[in-house]
C-alpha cells in the first residue's frame, strides 16, 4: 500500500483529496497497488469534512510515520512549505507540489536533496495547472535542443485582458470581475504584476535549458499599464495583447528570460487563448513548433496534475527520476536588450514626428483618438534603440510585437 499525506487543505489540497477519492479505483489499477490518503495537515479545523479523521496539525506526525511514502505540498509560498518539504525529503519521502514559488526559488536544492535521499520531487502542477507541460518538455521532447519556450502562463491576467478585449471593460473593471469570479486574489499583485508568470517561466527555462533560473534574474512587467486604447489600436491591426513569459536559448549556454505584455498577431495560436486558459509554445530543433493548451488554474485541473505525479511516484517509489537541472549562476541570464523585435508605441506626437523618430512605421487608427496621439508599429529593433529614438517623448505604452 502507498500512503499519501496532503499539506494544506485549500483549493488545490482539497482537490487532490477529491481526485484521489473519486478516481481511487482507476488510480489503484494504474499503480497496481492501493494508494491511500493517510493524513491531511492544516492549521484549521474541518469538523464537517468527510476526511475529518485524517486531519493533523503537527507535521511531526507525518514526518515520523514510516508508512507515509508521498507528501503532497499545497501550502504555497516559500516559508513553512520549504521547511516541511525539506524535512519530508530528508525523511526519504517523495514530495509532489503545485507550489511554483518554492520550485522557482529553491528547486535546485530540493531536487538535490531528493536525489541524495533516494526519493523524488515532482511539480507538474506548478506550471500551467492541469496542462501536461513539464514531463513532455523533459521526456517527449528530450530528443530536441530546445530553442524557445513562450507562453500565456497566468490565467488571471489572461482573463482580465480577454474581458478588456471582448467586453471593453477597463483594467480595473476586469480585475474586479476576476476577483468576483474567484480567479484573482484580493491582493492581485502576484498575478497582475507578472510575478506568478515570472516564477513559471523560471521553471520552464530551468527544465528547457538545464540550469536554475531565479525569479530575481528575470525582469517582469505586468498588465496594469495596458489600456483600452492599446487594446483598440492592437485590434485595428489584427493583434491581441497578451502577457507572455518567454525564455530563449542564448549562445554559450546562457538564457534570456522575461515577462511582458506583447502584441500577438491574430494568426499566432497564442492570440486565440482566452479567459483563464494557458498555453505554452515550445520550439525544438527537431520538432519545430509545438503548443500545449488547457486550464492553467482551478481546483480539479491543478489536482489532476498533482495526482498524476503521485501516480508516477507510486508506480515505482525508488526510481531515480533525473528530473533536475544544474545550479544557476549570476551571469546565466542575459538581458533582453539584444532581442530584436518590432515594437508597438502609443505616444503624444504627430504621425510625422513618429516617422522622424522611428523611420519605417505602420500607423494604427482607432475611433475617438485625440489629436496629437500616435500609435504605430516599428520595424524590428532592439530595446535600447527604440528607447533612444523615443527619448524625451511622452510615451504612453511600449510593448514588443511577437514576430
Ligand atoms: N494565480 C494563478 C493564475 C493560479 O491565475 O494563473 C495558477 O498558478
């Protein structure tokens, strides 16, 4: 029998319990053993829960129980979750998590710890919720040298942008709606300022390129500055504004990674990814382009990925999964300054001034545009060049165009 403990009975933790219960028969069949939930750790009381007999408040009960093989960490954050994960791995228990913050900030050391203790640390649910992406990246695409991983990695911001595009809501109105629907937290900072997408692109970059990329090495710009005017200008030329996390292979084993709003051409499949859906596009030197699409958040989709990791471990508790990456380095991540792309610019200037500054441009139009406002797309250039050309100008928005 394989025994499981869940740490944190929030949205994802309770979803994991539900999937283990609902699909128990087929999970046992697939593992060829009985997989049983033995403990749920939470500081709160759940007297009416069907699992009420499983609750404990002291992690020591799980840590010291030799029957517990797999610990599911759905507490979140890099505080107590780091302590419990470290202790579980040191006790030889494999850990499965959806906690992208912990993986992005401490993944390398936790993977090392897992190997040293003959167990596994798996985190499929940390990126893209229910979308299978991490295992395909490292196993199905293992024959490729990966060139680029880019995606819509945050469901909340994609919902907000979709509502701005489709319903003409302002950013504040769309955020309030996302909060009312339970997508955005009361404090939406991690989502709307790009920190959540940043952690996810760090994990993808580490798996794609083999070395730990830390969130403080990756510049992240969120969507607070995106206006309805930008949405309308983009739309007029067949583009959608999307928050993208991007990681690009660079010479000498280096990596370029960043998070920022982009104008995505309508013909690019990422442009059609709406609401809380996520999508991750991967380019490999043998496969070319491949895209992964699905529900990037939510109780059961995320639990689906967590329980898949539980099943993988339960099938062979002692297998060395080699699912790690090498140590990071301060000079591993290079600036995006060298990445050439067209740019979208909205500024207080005439069309003539825009042409004088930026040369060959495509002017954009929208109904109700005030005199003195210009919006346009430039030819491909690097960011320092575009900033130099705009020096001293009153610039409202400056976003990359995905080529
Ligand atoms: N807040 C995240 C999102 C949840 O909106 O995508 C899933 O990581």
